[in-house]
């Protein structure tokens, strides 16, 4: 019995030892599985934060609840969920926190962990730099100067150009004339949503139709251009002389007749015609063409004299040509009349140094070629909260010009406000001497959904040159705290202040100066002479509607990393 009892005890001890070894192995295995499950849970949280970092639209794209279910990782898996502790809707509330919860699994072991993420300061906004191009930025035989970084979300190309600015590009740099730093960035800068950036301005802006603007026609201003019937409409410039004008059917450049001027005794014995006054516009360019036949080889040119109601006059002339005697030749050139006061008369005539030689003229033409035929234009105008030549005013100076696919030119004007150009034609431009600032300090100056060329002159905008008062009562210069008057003798720097934005491409030429920020959704091209940018952080610190863009970092809150009970 003692032997049997001892044997049983030994067997029990052995069995217990064997069971203990088995339990120890199983416990060790379970501990190992749990340790891995905990690692997978933490990895799930890290992956969730990666989703947020790499997708600016993660709130909408990922949404509420499950972000991942039983995703294989290592020798186990993880599942991930998200919730908004403020209103239980992750999709809305850009400044709301989010709580990520991840469950890691390995074998029969599970570990659940969570972390709370809060909104940090935005970064990567287009408004952090002086110029941000969604596609290539190309500087072609021009100078780009800026006191802040010029950035492109593609390639920066300097072709025969000088870039006096810090530059950054997502892909690569081409060209060698960079005088400051170059930096490759790892991710594109954030641009406004092209579908919604205009919403606020369209909703609050005052519409302007392109049909309310003047339209260029390049109509002929000369009556009786070819003298086929008679010489009507023409006369000798100075009356009371022996000179006379007649139809000549024996000598002509085209058709069957020309106009002959004979019996000349003075240089003012020349043919002249009064032009209609309505089409004669201050500082416009007029093309002058005619065929000339003269008996003397002397210089000859066409001149346009404009006279105001007080009797003062101004003369602009084409470049002189010297025709061969007794041979038809072509005279062509341009004139650009300016004056002060009220225009009362405009006369086209010839100027020649020979006072006696007879001459013939044929195929005479004068046309306003400032703009292409069919182009609508806004020029020599003041557009401001208190001044809208094309309709009702807007207290905030927000105007929406729907171009209807037509070419629209803005030139030699002062704008105090935010102007949106919708559906502008492919040859639309802002050119000449322009003084432009928004009425609301942090608002854009120009918004457009179309490709636009900006080609400013360095010449100051002169009231005297275009005979317009640009700072009447209600529109002081500067707009905030400036002065107003009733004279037309002031000048204004040719520059744009504010944000210049296109969701399309944008071309710069001339000698353009912008005090503010340029954002282009497409390709940016800089050619001609220069583009000078002076950065202002006003727009970054207080972005206007539609421009509150940038990566919104979600930072883990210290102390919120925690393991949750299953």
C-alpha cells in the first residue's frame, strides 16, 4: 500500500509538472500574441494618422465609423474607427477633434487603443508665398523679382531670364539664372477649390454684362476713301488760296480715279477731311493708310489735329516717308491723339515740306486699331463702391463681369474693388496704366475662371492724359484715409494691390507690379520685361472667402494615448 501510494503520488507530481509545463507554454504564447496585438493596434493608429496627413479631404473621403476592417498586418490584423467627440460627425467641422480607435488582433489575443487628435495650424497654403502656380511657372526672357518665395506645383523654368526670388518646385528646375535659393518641395501647395472659390463673390457681387461695355469695331472713319464718284468730303486745309482739289480719272492707284491737289503755293495747301468726333478717343491708336503720288521727292506724312472748344489744338503725325517722284507709294503709320478740355474738331491732312509740288492721293483709310474688332473694353473708367459706369454700385466694391466668352480688355483705369471676370475670351487682358486695389483690404483684386494676360505699363496713370478724374468724392486715393478732389491733374502708380487669382492659366508681360499675392490654378507664364512682386502676409493671416486653404494638421494630444478595455 505504501509503495502503491508513493507511486500514485509520484505520478500525480509528474502529471502536475507536465500540466504546469503545458500551461506555462500556453501562457507564454498568449502573452506573445497579446504583445503583437498591442503593436498592431498602435500601428493601426499610426496608419489612421497617415490617412489624415496624406488626404486633405479625409473628413469626407473617410467619413464616420469604420476606416479599416481586419486589415492584415504582420502575423495579425487591425481594424480602425473614427469619431467626432463634438457632434459625432467626422465629415463636418474643420476645427473639430477626432478620436481614432484601433483594435489589433493576433490569434485569440486582442488589444484596443485610442488617441485624440486636435487641429493644428494650417500649412502649405498658396498664400504663404508671393506666387503659387498649379502647373509650370515659366519665365521667358524676362525678370521676376520678389521679396518672398515663388512656388510651383510642377516645374520652374527660366529661359533666358533672371529670377531674383527664392523659388521652390515640386518636380525640377530648368535654366540657370537663379540669383537666390532653389528648393524642391515634397508635396504640392494647397490651392483654392476652383469650383467654389468664386461662390461668395458671385453671391454678394453686382453683375455687369459685357454688352454694357463699349465694343471695338475698327470702322472706317473716312468718307469717300477712293474718289470713284467725286471729291466730296475733302477740302483744302486753309481756305482762301489758289490751291484746288479735283477728281483725277487719268492717274490712280486703284479703281478708276484719285484725288489731285494742284495750284499749291504753301505747305498748308493740302487736302483735309473732318473726322466724326464720337469715335475719337483720348490716347487711342489710329491706323492711317493712303497711296501718294507726288511730282517731288520730298518727305510727306499724315497728321491728325484735334481742337478743343477753347481753340487749343494738338497734332499727332505718322512717321514721314519719302516717295519717289511721279511714282505711287504707300504711306502708313499710326497716330495717338491727346488733348484737354472738350473735343470740338478732328482733322486729317497731309504734311509736306514742299509748298508747290502737286500730288495725288488714293485709298485713304483711318481706323481705330487700339483693340481688335469685336473686343469689349473697360478703359478710362473709375470702378469703385461709389462709381460704376455700367450699372448700380456695390458698397463693398464687388463686381462680377460676365464676358460671355467675348474678349474683354481692361486698360488705363482705376479700380477700387474686387472684380471677377467670368467666361472671358482667350484674348482678354489687363493692360496699360492701371491702379487697382480692393475696397476690402484683405479681399482679392482680380478673380477669373479664364486665361488672362496682365501687361501693365510702368508709366503712371495720368488723369490729364485720359481726361478723367479718378479720385472724385466717394473714391479717395488711397481708398482708406486718402484724398478726393474735383480736378483731373493727379497721377497714380501703375500697380495692382491685393490677390490676383485665376483658376486657369495666366500670362504676365510688360512691366507689371503687384503688391500682394498671385495664385494661378494652371500654368504661369512671365515674358516681356518684368514682373515685380511685393509680398503681404495680410492675406495669409486673414484669408478672404475661398482662400482659407492649407493642410490642417491633426496632432495627437499628449496623454490621450490609451489602452481600452475589451
